[in-house]
């Protein structure tokens, strides 16, 4: 009888891909994925350490499992990813019912770890435990490929959308960031392996592929003959090789490494989405220096100007940290001004969260009171909401191409009501919810704007024409066109 496995993922898209690859490996070993942890033989949490909030969720889950493990002592509980790498032995001490720890650089070993845990004894595979094949960067590259090349080409919950890893790890060492310590050094996959992955995913039904990396645009693969394939070259090669792929996008980009050549490839290759995720983190040069970001506000603005000069329809998203150590009101005001100047589609805005082991914790006092952090965080969210609303309003009346992801969350909760039944677009109808007729669907434009509209559920996974009829702060409302 097949063993059942429950896997819950926290954090970024890289973790989502890691979980997909892990499940593919386990299915090949005869495991069956289940949606209810209460029914699973193996429970896995793929964790994130970027912010304390994500770690607190995992701690809560592990605390709850203490009682389930007493009832079912043969069940295996595993913590994967960045939190496992960062906390290591502390997790084992605090949660004695945890059987497996596996860092993000060691996930190719997970099937063996689970097998050994079932026989008896805790299993640990972390970079800091000396389990790597060697300490060289080449070993890290080999380890990366062992996981990615094991990939099953059966697509996941959203069959039209897929992720492909370009790089793993990071060498930037921003002072607030734990990623270089949990994911290891930056390593780059061979370009042909990436191209082959994309082509196989397209053959399996993918309509959109997203290239992933902590600093994806820093991709630079060194060939044995001395040649270097840079990110702009890689983008162009994928575009020209996977000709049946309607959409190619990438995240996340590091501002300092973005080149004119990459903008030119995006401009000239129409199947590459006109979308950039460029975390700014702060609008203050002083704070950017303390963050060790390696660029100035002026350089960041120039990059945004160049992107818009190359592609007038480019959509840009960003990240900001509120209340970084020593941040003043003037520093905060500069961040608000940068949001307004750049006209971001959206920004991921969070209060500063000290991460043990980072340079910011060692060198800088966390001296901004939490009440000030919350106020600044809310102010940034409010300014970004104004900017987003203005950009969305400007799209009313336009026809856009939308990749349909499926039924909207509201439709799923309410029995698939249509937008007409819900009375949107200012009509204020009060008709009761019903399941007959079209469903409310959700999808995304090439610029990553979220669009809801009425249509048959069979459209999931297709790219359709939608005319925008209403703008909301985070969502566009449209109507399906023939």
C-alpha cells in the first residue's frame, strides 16, 4: 500500500517550485499526496525564514502535531527549507516529535531521509552539518541539478502555469536578508537544461513559464570553453527555442544587475511578458547603504525610466521594508516619494523583521518602535493603493489578453456566482447567489494585473480577450470578448 504524504508550503515561488519537485520525487517512490494532514503517513512543511511571521506559522503547526504524533507514533514529521537550515538543532530540541530536517540545498536527499526515518532515528541534511558532497560551488551546482532534473513533467494545480529554476542561492548579502545563509551560494543551471525544461513543460500543456531565482537577472553561466551565457542571452534563447510558449516571465530581479540588453530582449520578443519585479526596499540612499543594496535611488529611478522608455506598457512591482534600523521620518518620506515616482503596479510592503545571523542584527540596533513601524507600513500601503487604483482606472475600456487561472476565490466560496449575479460594475444588483450560468473566473494579464470576469469554467488554462469595465484597488473587472 502506498504511503501518503501531506506537504504544506510557506513563502516564495522558489519554495513552491521546490515543493513541486519534492512531490515529484516522492510520487516516483510510490508516495501518494493527500490534502488532509490528519490522514497522512508523512507530514512535511516547506518553510520560509525571510520574515518571523512565516516561521511563527510553522511553529504553530508543529505544536499542534505534538498530539497527533502521540496517537500515531509511526507517522513521520519533516521540516524542509530555510527554517530547517536556519534553526537546525534548536528545532530538534524544541520539537522532539520532528523526525526529519532538510535544508533547501539538500532536498534531493529527501526520499532517502524519509526511508531512513521510517526504519528508525532522526535524519538531518543541512549545509552546516557537513553533508554536502563537498564544499565547492561546483558541488552546489551538481546538487541543484539532481533535484531539478528529477522533475516530473505532469503539471500541478494550475496546469497552464509552471516554474523553472534558473539560479539558486544568493551572493548579495543584503544586511537584513537570511537567504544567503539558508540557500547557500549563488549557482546557475546550464542554459540547455533550462531550455529543455521549458520545452518539456510546454509539451505537457504549459502556457506560461516563470523563470525563478533569488536574483534571476544575475544569471551568468560559465561554459567549459570560456564562454559566458548572460541573462539576456538566456531569455532570447528560450524565446527562440520554445516557440509554442505564449508567455515567458521571470522573477525576482536585482536592480543593480539589470542591463540594457535585457530590456532590449524584452522589447523585441513579444512573448516575454512586459513585467518586472524590482525590489527597491527603500527610497533613502542612506538606508540603502545600511542595507548593502549596492545602488542609489537615482540609479533605481534611471532603471525605471529606461524600462518605460523601452516599453511604454511595462508593468513594475516592488518590495519595501518599513522601519529599518535608524530609519527617520525623512527616510520614510523618501520611500513614499519613490512609490509615487515609479508608479508601481503593486508593492510588497512589510515591517522590518530582524533575522538572527544577518549583518543588520549584528551591527544595527532595531531602534524604530513597533508602533512607528506599523504606522509607516500602513502609510506606504495607502500610498501604493492610491497609485494602484490610478493605474487600474487607466485600463478601463482597454482590451487585454488574460491567462485564465480558474474560478475566483469568491466564486469558490459562494458556489460559483457570476459577476452579474453579484451585481458588480456599479449596478448594485441584489440577486441571490446561484450556481447556474457562467462562473466568475480569474486570470492575469501579461503585466500581472488580476482580472475577474464571467465565463465558462472550461476556459481555465486558456488565454482570452477581456475588455476592462471596472477598476478596483487590487483587481480589474472585465467582460469576455469573442
